[in-house]
């Protein structure tokens, strides 16, 4: 194959390429963002409109219907669902898959603005939002203790300021707790007595509770800023605010209202083991590394724990980074264990040196895949990790075929260069075709429509990238490595060489000798006998089909018919026993040994599926069974 010939003729360039792949692949793997799930843009917009104190019927006619009429005019809308509750209206607007969510938000916002003129004026302004997976919290902490919810809320707000400066943190939400506020309870009769309006009270509080800039003052060669601080630090000075002057005397706020330093009405609650607590939820920015963020957040949390009293607990409730870190470690372990198992199995047949050359294709293919995934802006989430583990077992197939064929050409007397070129050219197209057929099986998944398709598309993309990387390694890199490092394996008792590599490889050479020269011939001998027995005597020309063969065919299909009827009236275990007895009977009726093996395979599969369903391990065989208990 031309690409292989070019790579063998320029092997120095190939080794440089391998070095570049190793460096770039490791950098890509380390820098690939880790996420719990793919960042999928859901084309769903939600319009919520509070209208307190109104019945569901009135909410539907006064709020929901006018907004729906305007939204229906958007051409790209796929589906609209609305619900009207007491004091609340919610409308879900789903757009066509793949539609830009920003455009969707803008169009819905424009239509809702037009519908506001048809909505009662005392209804609250409609809120328009999107569903964004990236805004879901990745870490949740609970702050609890006997200090009181107000004090705990202050501690949480202080901790929030420290967490928000961490690189990659999008938002920190504090839920639960009590928030202080000054409640001004106005006496309406006193307002009438003093001829004061509500607006007068609001304006007086607003004007007094602010800092006024006073410009600058130049003194000699210096310039000083001037401001008049007026914001209240405590609630008590509010009582002395003059609302209005009457006959030269001031009317104070305390004269017309009662001031209470209380708490805001609670809108969220959090509990830990039935104890009131404060919940701190942390969400990350899109494309940021969840593991790095969690590590930095935990550092801040640990520092905060040391500052808090012992009776105040700061505990972790959810941490998505732990699961992702486990999956990443599992991937690394699978790559390493796959490398060890491949080398361990292949060295018996190919020798240690050739087995290592095949095993190199696993990390090289993975490193190329990591580099390409980073270029495609794909993060390491649980879907991508699943696809990488799925493709891991298929990475060495191409390398095994090519290296084994090179070994065969070396045994036929070709030199290394010719063996590498001719052997690779001989199997290049079969190897490429086998890889492309697997790629073709995953390729249609790229066109899976809808949100599910967007979510699952990462599997075919990752598998295709990984398999094509392994094909590139097999056709370009493996032949060069074979031409330089492979050697013809001389079968026979190994001899101990007085070199470091000779001493290290001596036990492995013995393993290869025992497998190739001792076990393999015996295995092939018994395999040949078993195959001849299964094939039976060759059929003679003009030989008629025996009566027992016809009866066996009839009994085979009758077995399923009988089992299907009887299984409706007997327990599942009796159906399994019946299948075993009828299956043995069918096999004994047949005379042709080939048919016995063929029908035995079908009957055994049916028997195992029944047994599998009886033990309640899954439902994938349920279509083959007629037992409701197995569904």
C-alpha cells in the first residue's frame, strides 16, 4: 500500500510523528475538560407568569391564552404546552431540534412583550427562561448548626463571595435561611390625620438612605473627593426620618408607622437530617473542568471548616466530580489492563517483542483520539468515556493482523523492509474494510434526530474517531515499528543470551516455546478431530434424505409449539425442564451429525434464554419467551 511504503521509506519522520503524537496526546488528555454530561442545548423556552390570588380558570383566560396566541405566530415552534394553576401560569415552548436557543429566546421575548398589553396590569411581568444543563449544580453543601439561621446565612454569604472568585465557577446559590429586613407597618388612620401619602414615606426613606457624591476640593496641589455618607448601617435611625413638616414641626416616621427589624418571607428551605440548614449550590461554566473546580472548591471549604466552631457543620451533599473522576480512572485502568492483557496473550503466539509492538497501538490510538476530540471541542463526559471504553477492545485487531502477516513473510525468507511492505499491502484493504464496516454501523447514529440524538451523538463520534485512529496507527506506524524492531521468531528451545535483554526475555521465550511447539500442535490436532466429527461423513451423490431427518425437522418445530402451549399452564421452572427433555428427544431423533450440532445450538440458546428469564436477569430475551413472569 502506498501510504505504508512512504512511511517505511521515511521511518525517521514516522518516529518524529510518534513523538509529537505522544506529547500532543498527553497535553490534550490532561487539558480536556471533565464534565458530568454533554453540554446539550435544549430548544425549550419556558414562560412563567405569576398572578397572585387568581383562580386557574381566570389565569387561563386572562394570562395563558393571550400569550399562547402570540407565541403560535412563531414559525419555528414545534409544540406548545401550557398549564394554569392558582396564581400562576406556565407555558413550555419547544422549538425544532437544532434551532439556536438564543434566537428562540429573542423571538419568544418579542411575542410575550406584544402580549403584555392584553394581560391584566396587576399581573406580574412574565419571566422567560431556558433549560441549560450547564447551570445545574455540580456541588452542593449544607451548612448546619445551633447558631441560628440568620447567622448561618451570613456565614454562607461570606463563603459565597470566596467561592465565586474560583476560576470556572459560574454561580453560587444560597438557599434556605433567614434574611434580615426592616418592616415598616404604616397606620392608615395616622396617614389620613397628618395628610401623608404612601409615596411620601417611600420617597423619604429612599432620599435619606443614600450616599451623595460632593465632587472634589482642591487644596494647594492636592485634590480630595467629597461625599456625604447617608446609607443606614443599622435600622434604628429610620425611626427619626422626617416624612413631612407641618406648622414648623417635623412628622417622624415613628409617628405614622411601627418599625420592626424582622426577616423576609422565606422562599426556600433546606434541611439536614431534619435539622434546618443552609444549602450552597455551585454551578460551573460551560467547557470548564469539573474535577479542577471541585478540587479548588474543596480547598476553600476545608479552610472555612477550620475557621468555624466545632458545632457548625459544613457537609458535602452532592459532588458530581467524584463520579467523573471514577470514570476517568476506570478508563485509565482499562487502557493499562488492556495493554497488559494484549501483551500477555500475544506473547505466547508472537513472542514478547512482537506482542509489545502490537500493544503500542492501544495508547497511540487513544492519544490521537484525545487530540482530535479536543480539536472538536468535545469534553470528557460519561457518554464519551463510555464510547472510549467501548472502542478500547477493537483497537488492536488491525495491528494483530498486520504484524502476524509480517511475521509470516519473514518466515518465508523476505527481508524486513520487503516483509513489512508486502505483508501490509496484502492485508491493508481487508483491514481497512473491516474497520470501515464497524464505522458504518455507528455512522447512522450521527443523524439521530431530536434532543436524544444530540445527546447520544457523542458515542458514534468518539467511536469513529478512535477506530480511524487505530487504522492510521496500523497502516502507518505499526509497519515502521515492525521493520525496525521485529525479528523472525525461531521456534525451538530458547537459549539464554548473556545480555540484559536476553536474561529478561528468557522466561518469556520459554512461554512462547511451550505454547507454539507443545500446546498449539496438540490443540490443533484435537480441534481437527472435533471438526471432522461435527461435519460427519460427506454426503454421497443421489443419497436420499432419511425418514429420521424429516421426523427431526418436524419434532424441532413441534417442540416450540408444545412448549408455548404447556408453559401457559405450568410454572416457569416446569417449562425449562420440559424444554430440556424435548430438546434431548429432538437430538436423539436426528441421525445426521451435522443437523444434531445445528439444532443443538438453537435449542441450547432457547434453553439458556428461558433459564436467564427464570432467574430474572434482565428482559432482553423476553421476546423469545412466552412467560409473563419473565417480562
